[in-house]
């Protein structure tokens, strides 16, 4: 019997507002091709740019993300 597989991707984020959208897009293209369940965990070290707002927009649009401030 095959065990349930979960891929966890952990991304540190500090002032990544300029890169976070491209990173999420590339990751989503990748994980959606897999036959696995997945989660993306973002750890934000108190960014002072637009990182938090951009991540919250992705979460609002029902993307499976776990956001840790």
C-alpha cells in the first residue's frame, strides 16, 4: 500500500516584494504537475516592503499557503 505523500516547500522571505509573485507562479506551475499533495510555507522576517501585501493577496485568492510572520 502506498503512503500518502505531501511536499512541503518552505520559503524564507525578507523584503522579497519584487520577486515573490514570480516565485509563486513558478512554484505553482511546478507543483500542479506533480501527483502529490503540497503546501507552501512562507516565513517572513518582518519585511518592510510590499511582501506581506502580495502574499496576503495570493492567500485571498485561495492559493494554499501558510504564512508565518
